[in-house]
């Protein structure tokens, strides 16, 4: 199977190639609402992780 395609840029015209590599100005949405949904890992979360780990270990050894 041929893995190289050397004719791709030859089929594009000069104006098409210029449009392809044209620089686009970026804008920043200043008025967009920013919501931070970061939660704090608390002791209850740690307790739930440990509890589920113990339950998985018990199920693993019962099977």
C-alpha cells in the first residue's frame, strides 16, 4: 500500500493554497460567563473511596 501522497498540493490552485494558509485573527469572548465547577476533595469523599475499595475486595474474594 502506498503511504505517501505527493499529488495533494499539486491539485490545489494558488488561491486555494493561499486561503488554506491564511492567518486568522483570534478573539477572546470577554463577556462569556465562566463557571468553575471544581469540587474540594473532603474527608467524606475519602471515606467513600475506602468503603467502595473494601466492598470490591470482598466481592473479588467471594467469587
